[in-house]
């Protein structure tokens, strides 16, 4: 999305020299606030899920139905394939490249300025 200008090469530009207005700062502050709300909510959701799982296990039930919800204890494993481990096992780079799915996207990455 960046245009072909002098700073499209990845060099950081000071906001004061960027040509962006205060709306940018307002949107950035709102985004960061929502990001923190989301992190806090996800942490609270995780705590509740752990407690609910423990309660289901203690009661000896896998699924419980309430008037509003169907709650099912689910166990799972997240797996991720390591390209380095495949290389270590002798899988060629070409095979790994052919088997790799790439998805493009655009987003903003916001980090704390140190």
C-alpha cells in the first residue's frame, strides 16, 4: 500500500515530518486501546475456560446444556511444521517451497517506541 516515495524503502519517518494529521494519532491511540482491551478480554476468557474445564472434569461430564449454551470439553493439540526440522530430516528446499502456502495481507504493526 505504501506509495513510491523516498521513504517507501522502510526508513522510519518522524510523525512531525510525515504529512499525516492528528486523525492518524487519534486512530492509532484508539487502535492501541482496543488492542489492550482485546488482550485483557482474551486473558479473562482463558481463565474462565480453564475454570469451566475443571468444573466439567470434576463433575464427570463432557457436555452440559444450559438454557442458552451448549458447553463441551474439548481437548486438542496445536501442531506446526518446522521448516528447519524438515531440512534436518533431508527434505529438499524445493519440496518445502512447493508445499508452503503463502497468504498476503496488509496490516499495521504497532510497537512501543523505546
